[in-house]
C-alpha cells in the first residue's frame, strides 16, 4: 500500500510532462492544472478506498461494538422469569392443567 502510494505520487508528478503536448492548444497550458487535479483526486481516492478495504477494522469502532454486545449478553443472562411483565406459567408433563406462579 505504501509502495502503491509512492508510485502513484511519482507517476502523477511526471504526468504533466506527458500531457504537455496533448494539452498544448490551451492558453499557456492552463488546462493542465484541472486535468492533473481531477486525475489525482480519482486515483488517490481509489488508493485510499483500497487501503480501507484491506484493513477495515482500523476505521470501524470495534471496541464500542464489543462493549455493546457484552452489555446485551450480561443483561440477557441476568433475566429472571417474569422480568418482562408477562405472567409465567409452569406446567407438569403428567398433569395437563396450567398453573400460574412459582415453580415447585
């Protein structure tokens, strides 16, 4: 990635020499500046996008994600029957009547 950025920098540094002739019809070669600027913006943008795709975890807030998941897990583990406000029904496999209340 660092080598790609260096190559891209030197390539864009030498690009005005290559475009001097083709853009010679513009007044004082003034079309060279916006052309180089647009090309550099696109190429460095693609290089930065490639770097972020290569190392996505450096830009994602992974510690915040992990802390939130940990908090959810500890909250779920701490649940008691009936914490959500719904009645808890216990049943006996041998007796088909449902009874509300605490398990025996």
